C-alpha cells in the first residue's frame, strides 16, 4: 500500500517518482491516480507547467483535443485542478539529482535540496531538460554567485531583512519583487526597458509598491558588482536614458535573465540515451533500466513527435505498465471513467 507520509529518517515513500511538472508529468499524475497510484513530483522550477508556463504562458495552443484554444498557463492551471483529487506530493525548486537502486529493487531519489524519496517506479517527464538560469554578462560575477547573487528563490527566509536588488523584467522577477516586498529591508528593481513582460496584474502590484516607496525601479544595464569575498556591497547601474553610471547600495542580488534547458543529472543515471534523449519502447515507455520509464519530450522512439498530446498518450500507457511494479500482487482492471463508480468516487463525481 501507499505510504505517502514521511517514513522514518525523512524518507518519503510513494508509488511513482515523477521528474518534471510539465504538462506531461502533470497528466501522468492523473493517469497513475486513476489506477490508485500515488505520485511525488519534482521540478527545478518554482511552479508547474514546464515549457507551457515558462516559455509561452499567454500563447494559444490550438492542438489539444477538444480545447479549441487554450493558453499555456490555462492548460497548466486546468491540469493542476484535474490532479487535485489525487493529492500528489509536489517538490518545486528541486533538482532530481541522484538515483540509486535499493536492495528491494525500489529506487531512492535524492534532490539537490536533500529531499529523499523512495518508490518502486521512476517516471522521467523531464521535457527539454531542467530549466537552468541564463547567466548575465557581467564581468567578474563568479565570486558572488550563490553567496550574495542568486538566480532563484529557493527559500524566502534567505532574503529576510536584506537590501535586495532584483534584475529582470519578466514574470519571475516581478513575482518575486511582489512576494518578497514584505520580507526585505529595501528593494530595487532594474530592467533594461521601461516596459515589463510580466502579466499585467503583477506589473500593477509592483507599481503600487513603487508608489508606496517599497521598491525603486531603474531602467538601466548592470555593468558591475562591487564587494569582496563573495559579498556584494553595491551594484553599478548604467542608466539607459543618460548613459551615466551610478551605484546602488545593496547586499543581495536576484538575477532573472531567462532560462535555458539542460539535460542535467539524468544523463548520469546509466540509462540508454539517443541524441541526448532517453530511449524507450512504445508499448510501455520503459527505459533500458527496468522500473524507470520516460514520457514526453525527453523520450525518443521511432516516429516520436514532441507534442503535448503525444505525451498524454504516453502517460496512459506508462501508467498501466508501471502498475505491475507498484502493485505486484494485484491484477490491473481496465476501466472507463464514464462507467467506473470507483474512478468517479476518486474524482469526487
Ligand atoms: C514556443 C513553443 C510553442 C509550443 N507550442 C506547442 C503547441 O502548440 N502544441 C503542442 O502540442 N506542443 C507545443 N510545444 C511543445 C510542448 O511545449 C512540449 O511538447 C511539452 O511542453 C512537453 O512537455 P513535457 O512535460 O514533456 O516537458 P516540459 O514542458 O519541458 O517540462 C519538463 C519539466 O521537467 C523539469 N526537469 C527536467 N529535468 C529535471 C530534473 N533533473 N530535476 C527537476 N526538474 C527537471 C523541467 O524544469 C521542466 O519544468 C511548444 C513548445 C514551445 C517551446
């Protein structure tokens, strides 16, 4: 049976560990839930949706069956609602890092934040790879990285009482300006343009904070960080309007200059890869390692199409195949949602 609660020594036990909270990883939670299997999901991002939420949240997707038009963010929000009845364990801001087979055949996953999860099945839904922050072109930034310059907020307490400078003009930058405004001592926001790319509601909230004197907005480039031993003392900005350089006193910087996707630790887990993708069969979507499955953009097989609907199909077949690992002593009964009172009850219908 599922033991999703913390079991001894901080190890979470579940049925399936899903790597990636993109659309395919989220739908996998649903397909597994229909079969009574519990999932724990890990994503390096601080929110669900993968490429849909990160790369095209407001663009319409036109090829999701029966959805005439749905934006990347709407699809993500609806998938999150759809999986709610199955209460998946969500671990955001975590890189799925090491994967080790246990004596009982189960897998032990450890994230880079030290979370440990054990399950009989691992499902890789890592898409184009883990989203990794792009580094800004600022000379000599390395000594400051992860000491006083950060590319993500992993724990909000880390920023409590800081004199913070946030760089960037998209959703991440503005979301964190708003979320951290009550935690920091002072806050500056620097962006190279006067217009922001974040959703209007967040831009409005940031402007309210600006009007209340809680954030100072600069339209400028960041040529230099000043300080020593990894500790920022001030950041030099170059005004876009006048071209003049000036220093802003701060002790911490958060830089949001966009994201790239990198395969990351998955490459080191000993599974067969083809052209940087995980090779799977098309019956079960299992990898060369029994008990490890791969679906969505990260898997490859003859004829693979990198489409959301392909990933949805792969999720259903993967869920049925991995049932036997999670419930070796049970027989899988195929049921339709329209006629199964068991499923309808699970979904609160
Ligand atoms: C601009 C654009 C437009 C598109 N338009 C369409 C369209 O109209 N229709 C369509 O069907 N498809 C479209 N796609 C493709 C579609 O977005 C992908 O097929 C889909 O996102 C794949 O989903 P996924 O869940 O497999 O992967 P992703 O969406 O890439 O999500 C994977 C997640 O896994 C996480 N991850 C990876 N490795 C790790 C790790 N080690 N630890 C923690 N987290 C990890 C990543 O951070 C990411 O959040 C488009 C893509 C782009 C870029």
